C-alpha cells in the first residue's frame, strides 16, 4: 500500500496549484463583483482575460487534461484528473483545462475533425441536449428522430446548461426506437445552421442575475440531420463514453474535496482574525471542533477519491466506489458548509462571498431527484450480492 | 375516525377497483365504502352519528392533491374544502395517485392498506431503470454530464 502520489502527477498538481493561486484567484472579485449590490458581478471572465488564461494553460501542456491523447488532449489518468480538479475547484473562476464531455469521445475520424477538435480548441461550443423541459430529470427521452432516406428528422424540445458561444452545435439525444426503451435512443450532432434548429436564451447576464443559472432552450422542428452525423451507433446512445463516464463521478468527488479545502482555508482565516469578547474566536472550543470536523471530513473524502481513482487507473470496475464517492463527498460538503456557517457566525451563503458559489457548483449534480438514493441503491446491490465491502 | 370493525376489502374489491380505475378523485366514494364515524368521535353534539359517513370538510384531500399543486388557480373556484369540492374542481384531470384516500380521516384503514399495497407505485422502484449494470451505464451519469456544464 503506497499513499504517495506519483512524482509526475505531483508536478502536474503543483503546476495547477500555482496557476490557480497566481492567475485565477486574483480574478475572483471580477466574477463576484466589488459592489455591495452585486451590480458588477459576472458569469464569466471577460473574453480577452479568458483567452490569455487559455493560452497560458495551453503552454503548460495541460490543455485537455481529461481528453485521451489520440483525440489531441493531454490524456492524464483518473488520479491526475482528480488532482487537477481538486486544485481548480479551489477557486470560483469558471475555468477548466479544456474540459470536453466524454460523450463526444466516441466520435469517428470525420466527426473528430469537424466537431471534436473545434470544441477542444474552443472554436465551437457543444450544446449537450439531453434534458427535456417536460420530463425534468426523469431522463426519459421524448424527442423523436425518424429516418427518412439518408437523413434523420428530429422533432422535439430540449434544454441545456452548456455554455453559450458564437459558433455551436447540438449533441441531441433522441428516440429512434420504441419509446421508453433504453436501447432506442440515439445521439446526433446537429449543426448550428441545420434547418429547423433554433436556440433561445443563453445571453450572458451581469449583476445579481448572474447568480442564477438558466438553461438555454433548443427547438428541433422537423430538423434534418444527415445520417453520418449520428454519434456512435443508432440506438446505442447510452453506450457512449462508456470508458470515461464512470470516472467522471470520481472527478466530481475530487471537486467537492477541493471546494471543502478552500472553505476550510477561508474558515481558518476567519477564525484567526475575528474577535469576540476580547478573544480570537479560534480560541473557542466549539470553533476548534468545527475546524477539526471539517478537516477530518476532507481527509476521509480525499482518501476515498484517490483510492477509487487508483482502482480506475488499474482497470478495475469502480461502479460501487464511484457511488460511494458521490454519496460521501456530497454529505461531507454539506457538513463542511454547516461548519463554515458556524464559524462565520451566520449563513455562508450571503451573496458576494465565495462560499456560496463554491458549494453551488460542486453540489449541482447531487441535487437532482433521487441522486443520492440511487448511489445508496448501487452500493446496497453489491452488498446484497454478498460482496465484501 | 372509522369504526373498530372496518369494511372487509374482499367484499368490496370489485367496486373499489372500479373506483380506483376511474379518472376522478376517489376519496369521496372510498369514504362511502368505509365504516363511518366510531362512537368515540370528538364532535360536540348529542346526536348519535356512529356509522355516519359524511365528509367532515377537513380539506386534507384538497391540500394533498398534486394536480391542484400544478394548477392552484382551480382552488379559487370554491371556498369549500370537501371531497365534493375536490371532485368538482379536479374532475377528470385526476392523476389517480391515491393521495386523497390516504389523508382522509373518514376512510377505513383496510381500504388505505389495499390502495397502498395494490395500487400505489413505489417511488424507489423507479430507481431500477436508471441504474445500469456491468455492460450498461447508469442513466444518471448522462444526467450529471448534462447538468455539470461549465
């Protein structure tokens, strides 16, 4: 049993750490806004700043950390990706080292040139059209795709949380087979100027409105898509990204660890600088207890994530481990947020403080209906099969 | 507050199924199939009403109805909070979820048990179709990708 991070990944970690602390953290006020009424808060960094940061990140050779090398990325393993995400999560700046959804990793050679590489190089934005306005998070695909001659005709509406951009295409999930059948869903790449495809919403918002995240809505009205634009095989959309998607759960777990780490730092500063009754509050036992509880939670969660990441890198199945990571990381972060509120002597979700924004981003994927019950169910299935945990 | 000896569901199963299959709030008719007030009711009256099956107007069924949550303006149609009011404002738009039966104090526990055991879909069982297996991914992973976009 070796608890040391490999030397090369340590280097990556310190590289990202420096990048976050030197380049990203000083920009936080630009996002949060300096005015008390949040009138100058923004959703994203200004374009020129962002381009500068991207160029810097590309020069470090870390662009596309999660993207396999044959697709033009840096191809770091799961543990490496976890380390990078853990560092990146310690700032509220919406920045990633070329993050592309693994659903797109299964593109063929032509699609790679036309769609994947532009996304990786930030020339195009991929709008992931999976959710539907009527079904919410039930993951039923109501949108229909009909094959007529050499193209598919798509009909339906979608919502997406993807970032809006000038040049874009949609990654649309639509039912080609029987409704409600998992095998009947296919994935299509729909060009920006495809007939019958329209997008609304997604304007960048400033001020207090930048705090809420509103999805864009995509309408496919008899939208014609050439047959070669199908991603993967017909009816096999849920097989896309098979190799990479499970480990994304670990990476999100690492994000929770990073966020909790930042919260711990902020709380420590607060405890050491705030006085009550002539004494720094860090002297008080209940504050000490809160800090200690946070530290224990973070440490435990970090070990769970790293262990699972090592397993994934060894090619073992991480179904149960990933479920454990998601469940534990979410609960840990909730606990840490409570402790932060305790130390700050009030809710840490006051707009304008980084805490609230950090937690919101990290917990978004656990806030869907039944998300945690699902993880518990996965873990329990393994236990009931008689596997030793 | 039904009687101690309550309606045996076996004797009314056919009609109960008919009621539950109909697209209309079933609470009123289930109440009429129940045993009615028990002698120990807490109403401040001298009359013996044990066995009576009136709606007491508590409004539980109106408060629990998921359809009225989605379309709250329908509640404005009437001030009444009886099962009759529920039937008139929801009518054929009933989801047949059975919640109104479960919250009604006048419906027999035997009938409620029947509804729970034979009619209500357990929420957790839906999990099954979202969990994958060794060959297939969990649908939730795609959901996470969709939500977790920078």
